[in-house]
C-alpha cells in the first residue's frame, strides 16, 4: 500500500520519477486488482476499486510545518489500516495549498477536476477554506476540513459537502474567555493576531465571552499575515496600552517569532500571555523553548492528554516520525477515520452518498477524547485549558483543566 501512495505522489513531481512510479504503480495495481487504464472518474467510482483521495495541505509558506503534521497524521492512519479507506485501497494525491486562496483554489481545483478524487482532506487556512467552498459544493465532492476554522464554513456558508474534524475559530476562543476574565479580575487585556479571516474571527470569539464575563479590552492590532517578522512595534504598543495581559493567535513560523520576541522584550514577566492553543502547538513549542513557559491556551488537544487512545497514538506517531504529534496530526488522523467509516457506510460511490454517510459515522474514539459531528458538521468536543510547563527537561502543553463555556 505504501508503494501505491508513494507512487501517486511521485507521479506529479517530474518525468523521471514518473517513469519509475508508473512501473511501481502498475505492479502494485496488479496486486490490488485495480485497473489503471480506466478513466480517473470511473476508477475512483467503481465498487471495490481503489479510492482516490486528495490531501490539500500547505507544503510551502508560513504554515508548511502544520501541513507536514497533517500529512503525518493522515499517513499514520492509513499505515495502521493497511493503506485502506472504506475497505478499499487508498490512492492519495497531495496538493500544496500554499499561503492563500491564490494558490489554494487552483490546487483544490486540480484535485477535483483533473485528478477526479472522491473526497479531499486538509486545508489549514481559513481564507482558503472559504475560497474553495463553492468548488466542492458545486462539484458535489466531500471536503473534510482538518484544520481551517472559518466560522462561515459551517455557518452561513454551510454545505452538505463540507465537514470539519477540527474546530471553528469562534468555538476554540469562546471556550477560554470567561477563564481569562476571572484571572484578570477587572484588569484589561491587549489583543494581537494576524490580519486575515482566522485572526479576526478568533479574536471576535475571545472578545465575546471575555467581555460577557466582565473582561475589558485595552486595544487590539492585526499584523500583516505571513509578512511580519518584527513584532517589536506591536509589542511596544501593547505595553503602552496599560493592559495587564495579552491575548493572541499566531501559528507556525509567526507563533515562534511572536513568542520569542515577547519574551526578549521582557513582557513575559510583566504581562501574562494567553491565546488559542495554536500559539504554542507542536514544533513551534520546541522552537520557542523556555520563552513559552507560563503561556495559557485553549485547544481541543494536547499530546499530554491522559487517555488510552492518546497513549497509543503518541507511541505510534513517535515510532513512525521520531516526533511528538500535534493537534494538526490528530485532526488529519481523525479525518481519515471519519472518511474510512463514511466510505464503508455509503450507499454508493458518489460524492453525495459519501457526504451523507459522513453524517452517520457517530462517535470517533480520538486521541483528543471522544467526539462526533454536530448538526452543523463541526465536532462536538472538549476544549482544554493548557499551560506551557517544563517537565522532565522538556517544554510541554500541560493540561490543567477542561473549559466549559
Ligand atoms: C486558520 O486559518 O483557520 C488557522 C490557521 C492556523 C491555525 C489555526 C487556524
């Protein structure tokens, strides 16, 4: 199975590799009994044939590390299930969503129209999720979003074809608002986030519950997305605002620069830093190191969670990749699990049947704890309060409670 998936990727990356890949693919197809001569659509739709799935993640740009974690999580699920989804050999085609809709929309269009995949998993960036929504809705191909939190995707722009195994930007931040208000005891916070859909929505979610619980906002700034390397001017403004703490959303490379500069600027000791969990999640935490200690965040996963599913997942992930899993890995792992169940349950091989079956998959026993799709296609799940601590020489997101907003 690994050969088939590897080959389908190599086919897109150059002629020499394609020749070798075709030979491997033909060999593997012979073993698996799938017909490579069939037109793509037919091959993906035939009962018992391989099922074609697109993996749309950032392989470049500020969120590339998140894309790698998602690919690892998705691949791990396949490796643990004989390379199959719905009992059929899974042929995965990867595409790079890049940093925005200008790259993400063409990449998704190719998967749907040229590669003729049966479903797509992935999408990190909210602006890209919003940009590709109509493509999937009109083509009647299921999109299982494994990160992007855009609120409207499961709200005003909901589609029968769009499902999400991640979170909404509102939910993950609403979960922590009352907790921060309580910690502040009447003092104000300053808000910082990147200037694009997710930044604005995440801060709106936080402000909603924070202010409802009596919290005060001293000011807010939205920094140019993917371009800001020097946060000092923004941090100076936050300090001058008189706020007692900062609430922030950054992810990937931006989260590393932000947290390190926050500490270098001497703010860690003066103004506690709170945020959505992406701020300290995964590889970024290792890069931030001691600068992140004390940051409190809200997220639906920590690799420190104490449950049997997570223990097994962390062990398998570490064995496969020599790295610890992240929320991005889990969201993609669970997307594969949901798609696996849906493909088994679907009445036929059409996108409509697969999308409908996603609504029947029930509870997913996940490393994050059990969750299920709600009526709006978002997960009904627990959000955890996490604090960055040093444990046994490593910096980790310790789980210090559950958030019940
Ligand atoms: C988003 O664009 O929705 C997003 C990106 C990275 C982490 C979390 C959310």
